[in-house]
């Protein structure tokens, strides 16, 4: 024996009375068996990998990809990118239905929040530009409107005029009838002025009992006629304080060499000239 494991098989032959012994090396039998087992294991492993890959792809399409896409869309909605879009469509399953619902919920919630913020911003803007008593524009906003009109007139050669008027003997009204009555007079004059002036005129409370009117596209003569009309309307109006109220006004027309400050100063000086002339009058 040479130390190699062998296997033997014998069989009896009746006709000749012999015993036939077949001898082979063990490895010649074992090797094909091991090879077959190895091939089977590899095939099973490959099939398992393919099945796992197919399942993971299916799960990815059904669950993971929709969730990733949902995250992208919700982030875009939060960022305010209303134009965000994708060719991807959610799968027709439970995850797709949930993702679609969440996306619509996010859109609706963002829309509601935007509307709410817009309303708040409008209120804040109104508060920042409106005089709370008269509901007219405040001085800050009137300065802004004056600057815009001055730039437009300077650039295009347009004309405009301003009227500054205040209430005659207003302190006497407060002292006689009380501050609430004085506030009522201010409020009523504001409403009366808006009705009397042109729709293109811009009026604001300039301070205390003083008002400023910006009159686009008219010269000093036309502005004076408008101011006189306003004076007459106030004088003939029946105020709740049951007393006659009058106003005095000064005006100035825009000129190419005039700054906003000089126009206001000129109108203000003419207002005080109207006071010196006995009130209830217009100087232009």
C-alpha cells in the first residue's frame, strides 16, 4: 500500500465461480461529489443574492424612493419653491397614498401660513403708514409720496403742487369742548377732505391739526381753486361739536430749482400768511 486511501467493491460471478474485486482511489469518488455540492451551494447563493436584490429593488421602489422624493418636495415647499416639480409619480400603494397626503397637507399648511403672514404684513404696513385717529396717511408716508412725485416731476418735466392747511382756533375747540371733541373735528375734516379733493390727490396728517395735500399734475392756480373749495366745504359743514370750524391754507407749485424741503417751507410760510390775513383763507 502506498498510503493512498482506496475503496473496493466486489461481486460474485456464479457461472464461473469467481469473485471480482474492483478497487479505486477514494479521492476519485469524493472529488466529483464535493464538486457537485460546491456548484449547488454557489447556485443557491447566487439565487439568494438575486432574490435579495430583486426584493431590495422592489422595496426601494415601493417604500424608500417615495420617502426620499417626499422629503425633497416637502423641503422645496418649506423653502417657498412653489414651482418645484418632478417627473416622479408616487406608487399606487399605501406609501404612495400617505406621501401624496403629506405633500398636499404641507402645501395647504404653507398656503395658510403665507396668507396669514400676508394679512399680518398688510396690517403692519397699514399701522406704519396710517394715522390712527384720522385714518389718513401719516407724515412718514407722506414724505415718501412727496419724494416719489418730486422724482417723477424732475425726470419727466411734470408739474405738481402741495397744499398745507390747518384748523383755525383748534386749541380753543379743545379747551371749550374737550379733547374728544377736538379729535372728532380732526376725524370729520379728514373724511370731508377725502370727499372734496380729487381722487388723484394724496392727503395725510402732517402733525397736530395740520394736513398736507399732494396734488399731481396741477399748477398753483388750480391748487388754489382746490384749496378754496376745501375751505368752503369745511366752513359749511355741520360738525358734531355744533360750532363753525374753518381752515387756513398755503400752497406751493413745484419748480425745477426747488427741493422738497423748499416747497414745504414755502407752503408753510404761505399758511402762516393766511393766518395773519385773518384765517379762513388761502394764500398761494
